[in-house]
């Protein structure tokens, strides 16, 4: 599905987020503190978050994605912008092909809702982080109560799928989008999951009127045996 929409993915993101998704990625990249780091961007898609990590001084970036077409788009985009310190890996987020403690920071944007096993995916991200490394997750969250939440649900569940389906030429892909939020944990529950997989210093920042959340966590140092 993601392969089918790869060429239109960026344009659709701008439309669906009312032009805000770029700013959210900038904020997520800044939260990762990537300056001088070896960074992993999981579910890199067309490489927008990877590019933001580069702009903030990442020493080397690895973009991983399950879709070959998305990786092709990401590779082309960053090469066109003169980025030479990025590499691309076809990978399953539930079984990352990297040793434990490899990366200084791990990021993902709008990926978690697509994982078949959210807890296992978060545990893998924690595994490949070095002690002291930072995990940053940017994704939609359950909308807030009240009028804003009601309007958002109308937009997200009723208006967005047919509009995006027409623009993308793939109605099935954008019927999937709202379904991906059904049953997805809210920001507090996701923060608890990050703690459960061994991370600490969990912080949550809501953007987009409370409909999108940036979760940041740190992998604590290993405990030496007494």
C-alpha cells in the first residue's frame, strides 16, 4: 500500500496536516538532539525526518523502511539535496538488523500505528539504542475531548479519506488511515509502554491542537552487577 502511494506521499502529507507536518518533524528532530550522532530513522518513508536530522548535525543517518519504493524516494530526495552521509536499509521494525546499542538516537514519524506489535517494535527501538541514547516518536494520538476533538474526528474519519483517496488515486490506502488510529493508545498509555520496554525520562509534547504527540525517552545506563 505504501509503495503504491510513494510518489504522492509528500504532497498528501502536506494536505492532510494542513501544512503542519514539516514543522512537527522539525520539532521531533530537535528533540532527538542528533548533533554529532549516529541516527536511525525507522519507517523513514520519503526521508523527511532523516533530512531534518541531517540539518541538525547528525554525523551519519540510517533510514530503514519496509517499503522498497519509499526507500527509493528517500534516497533520491536526499541525494538531490546533496546529503552524502545517509544510507538506506530495507528492514522490519519488529526485527531490526542492527546489534544492540548501535545508535545514539532513534526516531520515527507516523510509524507506530502501522506496527503489527507496538510493544515489540518499541522494545526493538530501545534495544538498538546505546545507553544514554534518545528515542523520539512522532505520531497521531487520540483527539482531545470537547468541540476540537469532535471537529477533528469529523475531518479525520469522514472528510479526509475520500479527499485523499481522490488525490492519491488509491482510495483503499486512505480508508486504512483512520482505521489505524482505532485502538491505538493515547499519549499517556504510550508513555507507559516506553517505560515498560526499559526507557526512562519519558516526556510528551502535544502539537496540532492535541491530535499529534511527540514522545521522547532516554535509554538508561546499564546496571553493573554488584
